[in-house]
C-alpha cells in the first residue's frame, strides 16, 4: 500500500513539473490521439496488484460526470491528507497527495483516482468519508 500511495504522489508531482519542461511545437500532421501542443498529458499508475482487476467490476468511466469525480476527489484527497498529517497509522496514510481540482486531469485520471479511494476503503475496511456511496 505504501508503494501505491507513494506512486500516486510521485505521479501527481510529475504532472505539475511536466509543464515546465514541455516545449510548444507547431508541427503539422500530429497523431489523432495527441492532445494539442498547449495541453499536458497526465497519467496515473497504481501499482497495487489487485486494483485493475477490482476496477473492472466497477461502473464504467462515464457512469458519473468528470465534475462528479472532481468533487469527490477533492473531499477524498482532503480527508486523506488530514489523516496523513494527524494519524498514527502511517502504514495506511504514508504520503501526502497533491491534487489540484482546478487542473483538468481528464476524466480517466479522476475516475481512477476516485476508484482508488473506493478500492482503498473496501480493501482496508475504512470509510474515508462519512457518507460514501
């Protein structure tokens, strides 16, 4: 679990720093799946071996809107970070998560982050939020 949370932390920090090293380009003929030159590409990698299998049993990505995921992630990250700073259970909450809801990470990143929290709750029998769905 420590590796998973640490990886999420590193990925979110990397999202912030990628923009500083990315140069604008005016090349023609970009691939169809390439995001415009001004945009950043974000990825989330969760190393917990059971997560991807568990994620397949959850509703599809567009079951909820991106705004829904952003709102839930804001609460989850806030609660996670509060438990990180005040909890004695450092095995579960061993890293601070940097998440800026003002940044457009895209629906797949927000979806996976939201369901990572749901997976964490199910796996560890913990409710991070009082009124989780």
